[in-house]
C-alpha cells in the first residue's frame, strides 16, 4: 500500500492524499499525523485500487506539508496480524 500527498494544496486549503492498494483488501486503514487537522475519512476498508482522502486543516492553522509528509502514518489490520 502506498500513500502519496498532492504536491500542492487545493483552493480551499485542504490537501489530497492518494491511497493505493495493489492486492489484498486492507481493513481498518487508519491515518495519523502530527500536522494540525483531520482526515476526511479514517478507519475504513481499502480494496485493491485507489481512493483519495482529504486532509483538512485545523482552524487558524496553515499547511505544513513537510510535517504532514514526514509524519504521515498509514496503518492497517494486516500489519498487526
């Protein structure tokens, strides 16, 4: 599974994160980061293919893309079996 952060923010200040799974459906996919904000979707199943999750900044903050990229963690059930 791979996670790719868009090179720039959207017009509304959010930033897209593309998630790609090549084979097995991944259960309980969870995204975490130290960047200030929340993900548009979290704790979901990801079947083979791709989906986009949006990172929404906390009010009054600006995007620290470097921190988001460096500290983004994508965890799922398969890692814990």
